C-alpha cells in the first residue's frame, strides 16, 4: 500500500477521486525499484499492473522480426501507462527498460478495474490519456518517415513535457544527452548536435545534465 502523500505526489489523477476511490487506489499500489539498464518487461511478458513512474526514466520500445529497434515513447516521473493492456488482459506488446535508477508504482489489475467501473473522475483521466497517447503514436509514424534527426529529437523531447500527460511538471528536466539519444534512437553525439541546434533557435536552454524548454509550441512543430 502506498502512502497518501506519495500517491498524490506521483499521480495527478488521484487528487480528483472521492475518498473511497482514493483509498481503493492506494491499497492497490505497491512500489518497485529497477536499476539503470534493467528490463522491466519484454515483449510477450505478462505484466498485469497499471504502471506509473514514481521516479526515473523509462523507454518503451519494440523490435521488428528483422531486428530493427524502434522507440515508441519515453516516460518520465508522473507518467502512467499500460491501461489498454490491463483492460484487455493481454500480454505486453513492447519492451520497457529503465534508463536510470527508476521506481515504479504498480497498481494491481483488480483495483484498476474497480476504478474503471466506479469512478467518473478516473475515467475522465483515462479518456484524456488515451487521446494523447493516440496522437503521440500517430505523430511517431509521421516523425519516422519525414523528419531528420534533430526533428525526431525535438518531438521526443516535447513529448516529455506534454501538459496533459505531465500536468505538474515544470519546464526543466534533469536528463543527459545519452538518455535523450536512447529515447530518440540516436547516438549521444547526434543528440548533442541536435540539442545545440534547438538551443541556437531559442527552443531550449541547455544546462549541466538538464534541458529547459523555452518554447514548447515551436518545439512540438519543429520540422528542421
């Protein structure tokens, strides 16, 4: 069971629940830690828990039959994912890797389904979540076909600041160039070049191991 203050900190959706719904949510959540580079799950694994990133950074990816890897999404602290898999009770169709020391909040499937059946506030959150994720994956398909490396980097960085998926986050994220490269599917050197270009254009500000977003709207629309 997760502590009330901890749940409110890591899950913006929990603050809209009734008292009974909030208690059901926190009774159903446990915390688990993963080391840097650890696989949280592989394609075909059964992971029945709805999952939130309490601390850390997670990469969601897939590998084709020919061995080509593709990053589907990067998820920072505050992200919640896997609701579709939990609702359908199916095996995972993607890999999850912790890119740094990461702590996950795992909600058991029975608690998730109870909230899904009983909580209007929880369902409103899920509708917005589904909508944003769908838009993200449609954009991903476009990005892979039309954008250069800097454009792909800009999109992946912008997703980490999506105001619907991360309503509580400020515009500065502690993240290394290596981590951004892993999320965007490129080397650290290429990521560094792309970040420098985005900084020259006034879209981001680079700090020591951090990135601050100066113009999120332009970053989302950046096409090179």
